[in-house]
C-alpha cells in the first residue's frame, strides 16, 4: 500500500520506549491519526522539529490495515510554530485547541477542519501575550461551529422564538444554546448570558474578532466554553489543558 502524503499538524506528542515518539496528527486528508515515529529521539536529523507540538508540515504515513497506530515515514516541517512554545499563555491556549480537536466527537471526515485549526494556531501565535485568551476562545468557537455544533444564539434553543439581541438570556448547555424568558425559567443549570457575551460568541463563530474582554468576562467565557464542551463529551474525564488554562497558572508570573 502506497504511503499517504498529506499536510499534518502535531496536536499531541509523547515519548515511546527509549528511542521513539508517538504523535497525534491532524491531517488534511485523513482526519486525526496516531503515528509512531521510530527512532525519532535518537536521530534529530531525521525528524528535526517535527517532533514538537503544533509543528506543521508534509507527513508521509504508512498505513497498516486494522491498526490504530500507523507509522510515520517522514514529516517535513514547513512551519515549526516556535512562537507558540515561547510564551506560556500562547502555549496553554494552543493546548486547549488541541484538546478540543482530539476529544470532540465529530466525523473524522469533517471537511475543512484542517484549515480552521491551522488559522486558529496562526492567530494565537500572532496574538499579543495579553490577548491569547481571546484568540483561543475565538478559535474554539469557530472550530465548534465548523464541526456542526453551533449553539442557538438568536432564537430560543427550545421553542425557536426569536430572541431580542439587547437582553440578557439564559444559556442552557443541555438545550443547546440561548433560551427565551419562558423556556429559561424552567431550564435547570443554565448560565446567564449578557448581550456582549452573546455578541462575542456570534462574532467568533463567524470568524471575526470580538472586542477585547475584561479579565472577568474572559473567565466567564472560559467556563461557558468548558461546560459546553463537557456537555457534548458526555464524560467526566479530566480536561487537562482546560484545567491549566482556566486556573491561569501561566499568568502567575
Ligand atoms: Zn423558548
């Protein structure tokens, strides 16, 4: 079987045995793939910076039938994205994006997801260190929208009544978005979404930038995003990157 040659981004990487590394790649043509890079730790020459998180390049993947782990023949890096590793806020933001792509339950064939993720890493890499939170929130909602999980924002998620854009609404993760006053009063466990927060999510999903967030607004958005994500995952398994990101351990400096 001829190897697949496709663009790929490293979303996760860890050492395997003494000399190798296992990577989880988002590929342009074959969704997410786990690959073994044999000898990668022994020979930096062969794989170079391709073993680093968020690197992007042309991967040569050798598939074997009925295997979950494929073999990486080569990964020729076109963009190392070292700017994501140089700032802890950017790194944490990019890690959350990786966690979303790796854990969200979507069809692997989701067309165009590669472009959305690529653009998201680029925006985080270009973000001012003080604005990495905004860049990650925007990218996360764009990815979620692209995967087909857009929450209702302008009509009630339950009864489909139009919602006044100028008022605070209840947002219910289980209902799938914003609720009208009538449905909101009977929904358990919903969050209050003020108009600027609803506007920001709408802008992000459209691929636009939202006005800069205050610290309190950013925190509320992080929590809302994590709860939305957890609702769709349907599991309590820990979201490690989210935890680090939300706790803001990176901002202690
Ligand atoms: Zn309603």
